[in-house]
């Protein structure tokens, strides 16, 4: 067992999502639970204020962390086994922290939905993390845990029932109530700005295999316009998180040794309904560019507790193999996706990595490849998520 004083430090504990992570830790892993955790941020005064506001004990450890300071990062590395980072956009604030963790052999989880930056981190630090033993897991929130694990469960069930994975999987958002976080909006804006400056970033954003270095799979559905889904007979619209989720799912397949097949095809869309009404909603969704627009929620802002608790999401994954066998898996969450559910998912991802998946080797991973069924079990038990096989068509 590590002699470091902490198992986990929440980097960004004074931000909106970081504060929700602290609240969940207080509820689920209070003092005496066996998990040694601390709040981290740039200001000792703000950390103390948040500690008091959320009702944390007065002796809750506070660590001043500044990702722009090499000395501060080295001090952080010496104190914890894992860093849970909620400080985005990661392409603006995350690179030094990932580099420090990879070098020091310290585990890391975040909420990143920025595929071009993630590829840059893979290229720069994969070998270092493998050598040091650092397990780095990006995208441990709504993007992309429910989608990544939903596909994993579907494929495991397909292989168990039919002896082979589904070559074609459709991810469909059936229902969702809640808001995307201000951090998600800020990350999108930063990504678009980076793409405008660098053609290489744009190329990564357009490539569904941007997170699988050295592997290019078959052509994937574009998913950028409304259409009638032939498998459902319903209108579907582009889903704003598909750009990151699809890439993480292909990376999971890549890291799992092509467990879904080298010919695996996946897309994600939002179900809008049948007939003219479904078409009209799909077209309105496709035309909506508000997430990347000025105004709206800013990093550090978010919905009220009542709004978070009233939110939910309901996802469907439809798989079909080359022999025509098919299967459906549903994934549901009991809080709004961007805040209430995300704060629980990243916390359980971190604890899963520390307590359940000590055999995961160093490297840069996805939730499905690093945590897999162990995380599904945790999320079912503690985080208000369900993962269920819904129907077998044959």
C-alpha cells in the first residue's frame, strides 16, 4: 500500500462540478470509509469556503495546487495516488498535470471531451505512463462512460449468446432532461478555436479513428444530418456528444484487441420521434448551435440542486452481428447528465481504478478498457445508473 497521505485529490474542488464531486465523496466516502481524499485548488481561502459551504468537516485536508507551477505539481504528485481533475478546458489547463502524472506514476481521471487534445496526450505520454505505471483515464463523465460501458455490455452479451460481437452498433439517446455543463461549452469553444488555427486539429476532429494510432477501420456513418433510422423506423438527429463518444468507443475496441471486431461500425444519434413531428424536431435539433455560442452557462455555473435531481437520461444500444442476430441494451441515469450524474460517475471511476482494478497496467485508457465490468457494478450499486439487456430479437 502506498505511504502517500492521500488516495485521491480533487483538482478543481472549488469549481461547480468539483464541488459536486466533494459533496458525493462526503456522502459516499466520509472519514472512516477507508478512502483518504483531499480537496485541491489554487486558493486556500476558496477551498476553505467551499469546505464550509458543503458541510465538510473542518479537518478535511486542503491542498493548494497550481497546474501552471512545476513545483506545485511535483508536490501534488508526492501526496496522492490519484488526481481527479475537473479543471477544463483541458487543452488550456490540463497538459502539465497529465505530463506530471505520467512521469510520476500517479493515476489520473478527468471529464475531457476534447479528442484532438486527447490524441496529443496519447502521442506525448502513452509510453511514459506505461513505463511509470500511471493509469490515465479520460472522459469519465456523461461523455463517455454510459456510452462506452453500454457498448461494452452489449458486446459481451453478444459474444456470450451468439459467439461473436455485433459488427454494427447504434447508440441512440431516447430521452434526456438536463443541461450540458458550462465546462462542456467552454471545451467546445476552445476546440473550435484550436481547429481554426491548426489544420491538423481539424483533421483529428473529422477522423472517427483519431484515438487509435496506427489503426483505421471501415467507413463510419457521418451522423451529421437528420434521417429516418431504418432499425427503429423513427427520425433521429445529430447528437452533440457523438464526436467524442464515438472516438472513445473505437479506442476501447482498439485497446481491447479489437474485441468488437476490426470491421466494427458505430454511430450515435438522438431519437426525435415518428412522422412529420419527429422530422421537424430532428431538423430543429440539427440547426441548434447554441452549445458553442456566446452566452449560456459558463465554467463554474450550473443548475440548482432541484434541477439536477429532476434530470435523467435514457440510452439505447442496438447491436447486430454478421449472422443477423440482434440485441438491445438500455442504460439509464437518475440525475441530469452534465452535473448530477457526471459527478457520481467520475468519483466512482476513480475509486474503481484504485480499489477494483489494481491490475490495470500503466497507459492512457478509456473507461471500458481500464475499468470495464467493475465500473458497471459500481455505478449500478452506488451512482443511480442501470445497465440492462432489454430484448432479444431472435
